[in-house]
């Protein structure tokens, strides 16, 4: 596999090109870069390549973590048996998410499918239903990782690049990698700690939470936020929720994407089922950096080979907590992986199994790593 990476914040008349014709160009950039002329110039420069990318809440690359930039990574497969396929679909509302995931995996599946990379709109999609739909048609041997597009801490507009190379809202796109020679590894970890009492969800619909212990969810959440209430919904990223479907299940972290003052509800990136158990969480920079190192260690347990490409998806909530220390979670994970080409972004949700052999899940507030070697 050949790779080439370039980053810019100010657009010029031409952009850097590798000395090979890329099969895929991975593109991650701020919403405002996606709304400008940058994507069109990349599209013209790499007119024979498949463009795959989304808007972000921060760009991750070999340069570290950046904001308001564009990072593109060119990939050329060298094994004659390597192949890939791109597919996307539209999602107009969260209720469409399961069907969208199902259609994507049906369109990509064939006998030698090894892995699926997926990028989704971060506003109109129910991430957990999307993941369920994708997994419905896949055998256990096929893994899925990816993330939900971001828009900083604004939660206004997110974009995913469509089949024609244009950034669009309401899009889910995926790339299937085919061939047994591909070595894929992955890991996901958080670093958040639950606090306070565990409470019961008494009314919810999909990813909308209305009542906790019979009380309006937003009112209860505001009580615990204190002075941070004035900065909702972005301040909710500092206090995610640990959710367990029942007392015997493993917890997953859920992030609030928005609030509805009219009906006192909380809108999450994924499902919050009725009768599930929820608990507030908190963290600090050191625990989150340790979580990134743990994600890298989980990834390394699956392969002794040094990866050629590492795809990082971390959550905007982690970035808000770590602030100027954000680069450290990328650096520590990259060092653990022997410094391959790094690309990725800060997201509104991360998609990956917890560890080898586990079902793919939507996560929030994690560092998720996917490594690829051809």
C-alpha cells in the first residue's frame, strides 16, 4: 500500500499530488472548508479516484490535531488481489437509519469481503440503528468501523462526500475492502467514569429520551449541569451518559446531540431504550489519554504486523475536555502503533466492536482505531 498525505487551511490554485494515481482519497475537514471550494479542487485533481470523507469536529493526521483545515490522504493498493467498492445512500430522518445500514451491507457483501469503513451524517442519523442494519446482513468474519460526521461543537450541519465527490447532508457512505490478505485490526476505549446513582429510563422513543425515573429528562439533566446549563447542548458533551440495556449488560456511552426545551427531551446519537439504566459520567485529560493508549493496545493484540494506515475516530467531547492536551491522545496511540500514516477525525459518534469477536456498536466519547495493512 502506498500513501500520501497533505494538509492545508488556505486554498491555492493547485494542491499537492503524489507520484502515483490513488485508488481512494480520504478527506476530512471542517464544515466551512466543505462549504467552500476545497472539495471541488480535490475532486478535479483526483478525478479518477474515489473520494471518501466527511466534515469533522477536528482533523487527525500525521501533523497532529487541527481545526478548520482539510487533510487528504491518498491510498494506492499494490497487491493485485486487492479490490474495493464504494456505496452510499440517503437518510432523511433517524427512522430511515436501519434500512440505510441494511441496504449498504447488502450492496457491499460478497464472499471475499474483509472489512467495511463507514461514514455517516452526524445529525439526521440514529447511529445505533444504522449499525444494527449494517450488521444484519454480514457474517461474523466481516468487521465494520467508522464514525459520524461532526460540526465542531455547533451541531448545526454535517456533510459526507457522495458518489459524485460532492459534500452532502443526509448521506451515509461506505467502502468495502476485499481480499484475505488485508490485515485489519481495531480497538475502542474511553476513559470516562460513572458518578451518582443509576436511574431508570421510563419514557423514550428511539434516540429521544423523555423521562428518567418518571421526571422530565432535560429538567433532571439541567439540575446536575449547574452553571453549564447556559452552554447547552455543547456543554452536555462534558457529561455523557453510561447506558445499560439491563442490569446484566455491558454499558455503552451515549452523547447528547441536542435538547428540546418544548417537551423537555434529550436527543442522543443512538438509541436509549425504555427501561434501560442510565448514569452520568465525567473524566479528565489524563484518563482520556490513557483510554487512547488502551485503544491502541487492544488493536495491537490482534496483529503482530506494523500497520501501514491507521484510521482514528475520537469524540468531540474528549476534545473539549482535553483542550490543549488533545494532541497527546493521538501521539500516544500513534507511537504505540509504530507511527504509520495516521488519518481520521473528531466525531459525533464512533462505530466499532469493543474488541475482537464482539458485535459492532455505536460508541460515544471513545477513541476508536482501525489499522490496515495490505
